[in-house]
C-alpha cells in the first residue's frame, strides 16, 4: 500500500463514507509487513470527520502502531487496548471491537503471551465474520502465523500455511505473499536445527522453492516490498548453503530494485548477516572466523527481534567451527546458546503462567457478573411490586375524598420509609456479597498458587540441575584446554553430558507443557475439537485394553456392561480424557491402601441422552468434601498424588464442552458412583 492510496476526499463526497473506505484499506493491508506508510495513513484519517465507531477503531489502530515501537510500554498498551475493547463491546461497535482485539494480539505477542494472542486474533476473526467481512476473517487466520512464528512453533506454522495456501482463491495477494514467506522461514529454521545433512535437505529444498514462489508472485503483482524481501531472503538462504555466486546475484538484484530511501531498517541487519555468511566462503579462514565471532557478540547486544539472526550465526559457528578445528570457541558458543535457550524457555513458561491466570480468572468474573445481574433483577421485581401496591393504595385513597390529604401524607411517609429500608438492605447485601466474593477469590487463588507451585517445582528443578551440570562441564573443559591436557575422550564425554543435559531439559519442558495442557482442560471450548460420530462402546473397550497392565499391577478388576454398539455425535477425544481422569481417580484415590477392588462401567441410551455410570467399591469420599470435588485444585492429598485437577477437568469437559451433565454420589468406605449424561446428537452448533 503506497501513500498515494490515502488521498483526501474530493469536493462533494460523503466524508464519512470516504473515511470508511480509508479504514478498510488499513484493515486489509495491515498484516504485519505492509506498515511502511501506516503512520501517515492514520494521520490522514485523523483529519477526517468520523462516526463514534470509526473513532474507536482508529484509536485501536493507533495503539497497534505504538506497539511496534521498541520504546513503548507494553503493559500500558495492554490496559489501553483491553479498556477500548470493553468500551466498543458495551457501545455495540463490532468493527472497533475487532480492531481492539487485533491491537491486543500485537501487544500480547510482543509480551510473549502467545496463547492469549492466538485467542485475540481468533476473536477478531469471529467479529469480522459476523459483520460479513469474509476476506478479513480469512486474513485473521493468516495473521495467526505471526504469533506461531514468534513462538517458534515452526511445524504447526508450516501446516497452517499449507492449509491456507491450498485454497488460494479466498486469499488477498499480500496475504498469499505473507504465508509463502512464513512457510519458507519455518522451513529455514527447521533446516538449521537438523545436524544431519540428509535430514535437513528436504527443508532446504522446500525453503528455496517457497522463496522463489514468493518472488514470482511479488513480481507479477507489483508488490515491491515483498519483492525486495524475497530477494534478500534468497540471498541469505543461498549464502547459508555456501552458494556464493547465487547469493551475490540475488544481492545485486536486491540493490537494483530497492532504492536506499525505501530500505527498511531491519533489512540492514539482513544485509550484514548475508555478508558475514558469504565471508565464510569467500574470505580466508582466520578472517572469516574472527568476523563470525565479532558479529555474534554484537547480536547479543541487539533487541529481541535479532533472535533469528543469532540462531543463524550460532548454526554457522557450529558448522565451520567443527570444519575448521575451532573446537573451544565452538563449544563456548554452544554453551551460550544453551543459556539463551534456557532463558527463553523460562520466559515462555512465565508467559504461559500469566495466560493460565487469565484463563482461571475469567470463569470467576463471569460468575460475579451473573450474580450481580441476578441481584439487579430481584431489586427491579421488588420495586415493581411495591409500585403496584402503591398504585392500588392511591386508587383507594382517591375514592375517599374526605381523607385524601391525610392519606397522601401518610402514603408519602410510608414510601420514604420503604425506600430507606430498601437502600439499607441493598447496601448491606452488597457489602455481604463483596465480602463473600473476596473470600472465595482468595481461597481459589491460594489453591491455584499452591497447586501450580508444587506441580512445576520438580521439572523446573530438573531443568536448573541440567543447566548447572552443562555449565560445570564447560568450565572443566576450558581449564583442560588452558592446561593443554584435553583428550579426545574428555571432549566426547563432555558432548555426551551436554546431550544428556539437553535431553533432561527437554523432558522438564515437556512435563511443564503437559501440566499446562491439564490446566487448559479447565477451560474447554467446542472449537478445540470437531464434533463427529463415533462408537462409545468401542471407545470404552479400547480404553479398557490400554488400562489392563495397570489394573493387573493394582489387582483391580474392571467390568464393562455395554451393548455391542452405542453411536453418538460428540467429542471422542474429550470423552477419552473424561474416562482417563475417572480411571486415575479410582486407581490412585479410590483404591489407595487397598490390595484389590472392582470398577463397573455401564452405558445405555435413554430419552435422547447417553447415560454412562462409573462405579467403584473403593474408599469413597467424605460427605464434607462432596460439594467441592469439582473445584479446581481441591485435593486432600496435595503433594502426594496430584494437584486436584482431575474431577474439575471432568466437569469442564462434560458440562462446558459437551453440553451434558455430571453427578457424583459417594459413601466413605463403600465406594463412589459418577453418572454422566451426554446428548446423543451432540451440540447443535457442531452438527454438520
């Protein structure tokens, strides 16, 4: 989008319609790369008379523009964008609300709140779809790739790009160019992560093919920005592969087609990176190696947007360091890279924790709003009843002319006293409700903090232990190198220790990821899994087969009372999670301290519903705990066998996701019975 597209309205033209047209241009081209004239475009729109909804939408795009500035305060921008979104929602301006969600997505991406950013861009897409802007809704799906790229989810990024590019007719040309660029970048970083050349070859081939497609599309459609970007990226890729002649040719075309005045600031970093990579092929070994190390040290002082360049340089140092024999400096680079990865994972874990806090807080806020709305309705009904009574009393007073004045005075006094009582009782009730809600909030927060801290402590401790061990081995190797006593066996042992430490780090992060997935299970939405037709009886039999080894170990018998087939439209994976949670609850809690036991699972259809009964003859649940078992983080065995998320996840999946019902009965010492009621036809919104 060029500056000439944003021209002032001609005489006699509807200025509001013209402002809407200019806003539409910003909506369509604001995908993350077409930002060269963004500020000037917003400046022109600010000078036009705007409707209230247009003014709010413009303010949202201004917040988005400010989020691109490295000196801006993301926390302040996040609060402003959220306040603007709530204002647009309350005043019923869906286009402004969608723009506010887009601004939130950019700010959240910068703060590394990637899960929240994905939710924000999805909400923007839903609003555009509701308003009839199908192209903008598709564009929001493409903008998700920005979040996936920032979060380094390269495999998922390639899959989504392939899905969208598989139906190019619904995509605008700049969006297609954006998807080609992201898919090629994902292939590039997956290639440099591969130590085996044969394993990296398919990624390199895919990366080059996608870069050339992006260049051809940009040249055919006159997208000068994307043309320069494609040429620069091709130069970097071929330089990384050691193809100096091809890289120089791409650089020559880049400088011929991109004027210095149109040069983007971050392109300068790409040009320097390309020259450093070419130096490894064209310059003497010692000079190229010194340049590599100097550029790596310089990138360590750059802002976070240089992380991709640091990964490329680290890959190049490992490649040429082994090839040229600079083992010590290569090792130091690997150690620094491990430290950077550890810090990055820690920041990502913190961001996930903040996202979980927001997810856990949302249902509580919704409950508070529902209680306040219910209280307001009760007050309105009470006042309406009092008004009816007063009207009847006034009719009777009017019939008694002789006592009218006295009756009216008495009636006014009664009305005043009644209103005073209502105000007093209302104030007392509000005070009591605030106190009760504050206590509930503090209790819920305490359980959540204790549960999260306990569950995450072990994998985080393992990660710290592995990182510390790698650092100590690195110091030992440096001392041996300095003393000239380094042997090949010592180097191999160190590499083995580094590999083992990396594996331990990976397992720790995987454990944290698994715990986060369990936390996410407390907020299940239908869009997380497509509603489909499946055989519930077959699903239970398959689960029984998976559980049999643990049943044999625990001396527990599981008996299924099922028909041959039991088909329904629903969520197969969600049902599997529910049964897994019920099975673990029976095994680890119901039969704890017992040498044997029995679980009986029966299912039948009745009145348009599927009834599933899960019963065990285990320890049972104390009566004082029955009304709390579905609360998140409620457990009587904290630190022993779980964080109290199992039955809370069951309730969330059955009630919120499957639109069913769940009930539990239990007698201490006699066992527990859980009854699930699921609609046979699934959610109406999910049926084909």
